[in-house]
């Protein structure tokens, strides 16, 4: 391998990519290239060198039977050099071509390079944060290349100079446009709320006069395929709040400063306003179709997945509230509660999945026409892109549309006769969140569930046992080109349900996984270091899954939970591996805490 190739190889491996020029030269001068045939052993005595895998595979195993695979661009024996690891045997399982770096050079880098020190000496949470920052910096480049077409464009309302002011305003309202564009020959002017307030309301201008008389002329425009950042620069340079958007020379929309600033910070605000203004389910449809763009934008800006989940959940909640008010009479609202469950209840549903909702009715409240209205509610959500729940957990299902007392009877039966469906029902109800109607009905129901479960250790054990259902896919990382891993089952679910089980036992009422982790730390059940590691790991797994789903959507495919990490960078694979190690540690803790080996 040439010197150029050697340098490119180092720059592809984190944290070697952080080396300064003189540090990189020192490393390249000290590295030797070596070949180890399949079956040979590395680090058989004291670890005196660091191995950087060019090609091949190595399997590390300890006395407890734990196995870890190292493949291309992975680093071996760092923990052994630093005395951080129990003795492990490193066996070559695929012919190995690697660089070997003397241990003293490696230790010297730890003293001169803070990124090295963080990566190799700090705990997993600090390491993940450092890697996330590097990843975020590269993602910012992509965000700054966003185009005008990526943002919401207001429909244009274009009239002629001689159009009467009153007629022009009526046409603006009908088009739901924020302004009136006035065309005279080749010039285009604009009439905004400010023009109307000053000229018509305050100055008493004749409503039948030509609208061109009150227009501001010299409207600036930007092409639909231009960079969004250029639109912001144009507005800033000229001190204007609106730009016309053109495509092939023709005006196709308007972009407003508030939309632009919202996009660069958090453009969910605009959709929130549109939801509030909606007067029909059809009005909401165009709004919900924009949710994926919000997710993609926030993700590309490096916003953590858990925060994206909260933003999207809040937008979804506003949609549910609006549909609730459109479908159910106002006189019913204080006698019933609409709840969402599962990931929506935990505020962790980022890419829209199935409906998981229910109605809780006040005892004695059974209005005429409830069945038909509940069916209309589910139909409306289908129209808005929320597909049916395969398990039928929807308000149109009578099982999930009943009185407060009827739900309490269900809870008693699920706890006393805990089969598979019962455990699932308890789990999703544990995460229930009220999004419309009388919230006290939901609070009371969850408190009853938590009290019943907390006093029933057998039921708690059976509930927690679900963490054993799936294997953690750590052993698959040596075959990234051949296997896809289910991060939802093998990582996210185990972490989420393990924390949910501990929170249920301790009657922690928070519904989000992160808030539950914080509360478990507050009461001393898990220490601060582990809590931080779990929070960071949860976010890494969600972000990785989100990246996979956004890519599928971009290619017109239905997103699934099987993530292919073969094309991921070394940095991304390291983050996922560290996250899954934290999940494994939690799974072992939950198994010990609830004595799952004794649960039948």
C-alpha cells in the first residue's frame, strides 16, 4: 500500500481522522504492514501493539464466553494496552492484512490528542457524544445545500392592475395566499396586510379602486431550484420579508421570512399554525404530508432523534386534537378522553406508523351515535396517512372504546391472567398519553394500572420477561455486507421495555423512555454514568433507524426495521456497536433485577 493510500486509510478511521499533520506523519512512519493467516492468534502475551484491520476478520473471546468480531477499519487491542479489559484471546477467522502500531506511539497520541483521549479513555456516553459531533458537522454541509423547493411555498394569488381591491382580497382569501401579486405589463407588485391596513383601513381608500394603486412595486424573486440560503441572504440584503418563487420564469409561489427562519431553526411552527387554521380533514391532508420533510430537515441539521420524536409527536397530537374536535360534538369533550399509545404515547414515533389510539369514557356516558363517530374518526386518520393497527388498537374497535370502569376490569384480568396479548395490552396502556378531551380519565386509569402492577411481583416479572424475546445483534457486525440487523427488536425494544418495566415497578408516571431513565437515576436505581450512556445509546439507535427509513422513503420504498450497516462509515458502526453494548448491559441488569431465570 502506498504512502498516499496509507494516509487515506488512517483518515477513514475515527479517531485517527483527528490527527494533526505531524501526528499522522509520526504514526505512518511507525506503522508496519503485516499478514496473519486464518487460525493464528494475536496478543498472545502482553499487548505491545495496536492492530488496524485493512482486510480480514478477528474474533475476540473472554473467559465468560463473550465474543466480539473485528473487521475492516476496526482497531484491536487498545483496551488491553490501556489495561481496561480482561484478558481476551484474539483469533484470526479470516486471513488478516493489517497495520501494526507500537504501543508507545499509541500511548503518546493519548497525551497529545484530546479526541484520542476521549475515544479510548472516556466512558461510552462521552465517546458517543464525541462521535455524534463529528457526524453532525458533516451533516451541516448537506443542510446548507437545501433548495427553495424543499420548503413550503404559499400559493400565489395573481391579479391585474385594474382589479378592484375588494375583489382582489376575496381572491386572495379563496387561494389561501398571504399576499396579492399585481401584474402590470412585465412588472409585478405586491399587496400585503400592511398595504391594506395603511391604505384601506387607516386612509379609507375606495374598495372599488384598482388594487394596483396600493401595491408596492419591485417584487424580488428567486428560482425554485436555487439554494435556500440564497433566499435568506436576499431577504437580509434588501430588508424584505417575502420573495416570489419562479420556475422557468413563471411565478409558482411565495416564500415568507417566517417560513425561512422556521426552516433553518425548526419549521414545524408553520405546520402547527396550519393545523390550527384547518376547518376540515381535507385541510389537514396537505399538512400531514409535510411531516416527513420536517423530519428529514431536522435530522440533517443534527437534531437528536429524541427531540425530533417530540416535535413530530406534538404535531401528530395537534392533528388528533383537530380531528377529535371535527368529529365529536363539543358537549362530549369533557366526558371522554382520546389517548395515543405505544411509541406515539412515549413521544418516540418519528416516521408515521400504525394507529394506536383509544377512547376512555366517563362512567355512565354512552351517547347516541358514538359508534358511527368513532368510525369516522378512524376513517379520517386513514385519509391522513395513519394506517390501521394490525392488532385493531383503534377507537373504532369497541374493545378500545369503553368506560373508565370497564378498562379497570380489563386491567385486573390482564394482570391476573397474563397471556401474551394481556402483557402487550398492559405495555401499550402503560405508555398511554391523553391528546384530547378529559385528561383526568387517563391519569386515573394509569395510576390504577401502576398501583396494581407494583403490588404484583409475579406480574411484573412476566411483564419484564419480554426483554428476553429478542437477541442483541452484536455478533453480526463482522458480516455487514451480508446481513441486515433489526435495530428495533434487537436494540430499541429491549432498551425501551427494560426501562418501562423498571419504571412501572417504581410507579414512575413519565411516559417517554428518556424521562423514565432520568427518574430511575433520581431514585438511585441506576447510576448517573449508566443513565447517560443509556440516553445516548437510545438516541443513536433511533437516529440510525431513522436514517435507514428516510433513505427508503427517498427511494420510494416502504421503510422497514432491517438496517443495512454494510455501507455505514466506521464512525457510524462504532456508535451503533457502543449503543448495543449498553443495551446488553441493561438487559442483563433487568434479568437480574426481576430474577427472570425464575419466571415461568
